[in-house]
C-alpha cells in the first residue's frame, strides 16, 4: 500500500473509532424522569430513586448535572431511577404519598436545606438518606453502590425471614 492510501486508511480508521466512541458515550446518557414518573417507575421496576435537588442560581448544581451524573457507571444508571427537583420553583407541585407539596416543601420533607442536594428513596418511596453539597462522580458512585448493596442484603434477609 502506498503512503497516500495508508494515510487515508489510517485517517478513515481513526474517524470510525472516534465516531464509535461518541456513539458509546451518547448511549450511556442518564435518563431523567419527572418526579411522579420516577416514583411510578421505581415501584414497577423495584429500583431506588435518586432525587437531585437543585436551584437555577447554583453553579455546583449545574456542575453535578453536567459532570458528575454523566460519569456514573452503567451499573448505577441501570439500577436507580433518576429525577430532579428545582427547589426554588414556585410553579411546580409534586404528589408524594397522597399529598401535594411545593418544591421547597418537598425538599424540606426530605431534609434538604441546601443545594445541591441528593435524596435517595426506596422503590416504595421510603426515605433512605440525603446528602448536601457537591459530589464528584467517583464518590457518588461509591455511595450509590453501597446503597444498592444494602438494599440487596435487606431484600435477601427479608426473603429468608419469610421463607422465600
């Protein structure tokens, strides 16, 4: 193969590799759901819910949305349902456990007093924990993996107690 053809061949191969990488990154994007939809999906699929509590003025909130969440592993993305609540919204209201809440009321119910905040609910909508402040992807990944393990152990224990 002459030098010109080899250059074109290598360039074309590199282009295909880059296109394939971009496609793989896009395939791994996190899917955000509305709050009520997230709770419904969580119950149907027996998955816990991650609620990102944010505010429009919060730079760290945007950093988490754009940098932290996209870097989470496929395992985490597949085993949790994700939703966001704009804590400062006066227009949005949310149905939760038979009651309606404003965004700030719901954030307070989940004990989130500052943003960014993260709330984790069980598949049945039961409060598990909350965290305040920015989290890097690797730290949030560890926390969510640990939550997943604890939930799995709890389910296994309950199944053993009930003879399943």
